[in-house]
C-alpha cells in the first residue's frame, strides 16, 4: 500500500481531516464504519477491515428467513404464555 505512516497519522489526527486522494480511494482506503471510523484499507490482507468481502454480497434477507424468525417468535411467546398459565394454575391449586 502506498500510504505512508505519516500520511495515515495526518488523516487520523485531524478532527476535520483532508480528503483522501483518488489514488488512496482506488487502493481501498476509507474511513471504516465497522471499525468506528478508523482509516482502513479493505484490500490489506493483514488488516482488520472486511468491507471488500461484503461488496456485492449484501442481499436482501429472503422471505423464508423472515417467516422462520416470525415462527420462532410466535412459538417463544406461546411457550412463555403456557409456562405462565401453568404457574398460575399450580399456585391456585396450592392455595
């Protein structure tokens, strides 16, 4: 990567940093939202930014996933209600 340590520090030190050059952007440098705004390079194999892996991968969540989550939620609520009803019945029976 062609960005020097001095340039990286300059960009990270300022509250209102200078803009990245087009060459830096083309190399993959960006202020990474997933890393709390840290200046990162998604093309650096030794880096912690995985933005390049997500590019073109983000897809809408399939309807089947939404349906599955809805079913899990409904079953969970039903189970909680069932436990509460049984608990109340047991308490009443013991009085």
